[in-house]
């Protein structure tokens, strides 16, 4: 009976073992499946999966997870399947690649030329630009005095030269500029206008530095030539043509105390350039009725220049010239000037004298030709009046 019961127990035991094995196989099947399917996930879904994993887990969940993992591992070992590897968070390679790419792009940007650089001027072009683009230190500005009257023969050239020399005798640095195409001021200093290779024409039309046309005589003089007669036509298409002389004088403003400009007998572009560059205007007026009529037109032109080009220019004084006290007409002309313009009329009177005609023949001013003459004293008195800031 014992033998039969033992055999019966062994048969029951063998019959029960096959039933437990499938259970373990079924339990391990999902784990193996999960292990195989895990690598199939795309790289795009990995960041999302990492974001969905909670940061912290409860102790109970951790215990259950560990129990399930252990059970799965045991089941897998029993069935002979490969154990599932724990999911490891990938290394942030993308961030490292992005940083490397940024550094490489920065290095390429330093070396590579941009489109703006290719279209813009080169460094060599900038080296040739004027150096006055940056704010300059303030310099002493010279008083620029124009001698203007659209009527000819009123002693503009004589007054320009002799007043300049008189100011120089008083210790001032003076420059004369000849803007008259006739070149009378240039000839008055013994220079032949026809032999001047460079003149104020080149300064106004071709932007030649004015220092290259200055000759040193009794005073410094920027020479003129007959070419100035065509300067107005040559400058007609030039942008900013009214300021050509003003621009040229910037180079030498600090080198002189006074700059005296002799203008042509007209109110054309040359005279407008002189008035635009000046801060003072002296109007020589012959003591005759017709000469005084020109003052009205000159005042109108000066008003337009003040409104549009140079608000700082003003009439320093009206200078009666060729005054002959022996004639009633000359005395009446001076009275009319004083009645209409009052204190603007200089007290100095430039009387008629043959010395004014003789001095240019010697290529000198009357102050050098005959320093002790009355003619020389007229302009010395005028110089003192100008230095005292005009007529009073």
C-alpha cells in the first residue's frame, strides 16, 4: 500500500509541474516583448518619454516596481530569455553639438565677409577721406571782410589792398583774396595774372587747397587770373557752389587775423561766394549820386544771403571814396549817406590822390610807395576805426 501511494504521489507531482511552467512563460512574455520593443522607439519620442516620467515616486510604487522587475527577471531566467536592461537616460549629446556648432559659426563670422562689407567701401577708400569728419578743437576764426559794390570804379581794389597793409602794420596777420577776373589786386602786388599757373579759379572749381595759390608779398595774397571769368559757368552744376570759398577758407582760418576779399563789380556767383564766406562787409561808395544808387540793390542781395546762406554777415560800414571836398556835389553825397545810413558811414574819408594811381605801377601799396603821404594816412585812420569795431 505504501508503494502504491508513493507512485501515485509522484504521478500527481509530475502532472502538476507542467501546469506551473506555462504560467511562468506567460508572465515573462510581456517583459520580453517590452525589452524588444523598447529600442524601436524613435529618437523624437525619447525626449517626450523623459518628460512624462515623474520626478519622484512614492515608496509603495517603488516597492511594487522593484517586485515586478524582480519577478520578471526571475521569469526570464527560467524561460531562458535575455534579461531586460534597465532604461538609461541618454547623454545630452545634442546640447554639446549645438555648442560646438555655435563656436564654429562664431569663428566663421569673424573670418567670413558679410554682404554689407562686400558692398561697402574698402578700408583703403576710408583712408583717402578727409580727416575733418570728427569734431575738431575750436580754433581762432579770422575776421573775413568783403569789399563789395556792383558798381565798378569805386576804389574796391585800392581799399582792399591798402586797408590790409595798414592792418598788417598794426601787427595783424592779413590775407588778401583776389576774386576779380581782371586781377587788379594781383597786379597791384607786382604779380602777372597771365603767368599764374594756379589761381582762385582752381580753388573754387577744382577744390584746390587755397594755400597753393597764396603768394607772399607785402601781405599774403591769393592770386587771380583771367580764368575766373569762366568760374561762374564752371560752378553752375556744382553742388553747394555758393559755399565753395567758405569751404576753402577752413584750411587757413587759424593762420590769419583778417582776410580781405576783393570782389568783382557785379552781384554774381563770385560775389555771393565772398559774402557767404564773410562776417563783415565794407561798401566803398564813390561820392556821386549814381554810385549811391547801387546800395539799394546790394542791400537786397545781402538780405537774401542772410536769410538763406549766412545769417552772420552784416555791413561793417560804408566807406566814402574819391571824396573831393571842393565840390558841392561830393559834400551833398556824403550828407545823403549819413542821413540814410547814420552810424554805418565811416568817419574816415578817402580823398582823391594821384598816389593811388602811381602805387600799382610799382607793384606796391600806397603805404609802401609813399608811407608819409596823406593818401597813406587815410587808410591808417580807417584801419584804426575798423579795429575799434566799426564806425561809431
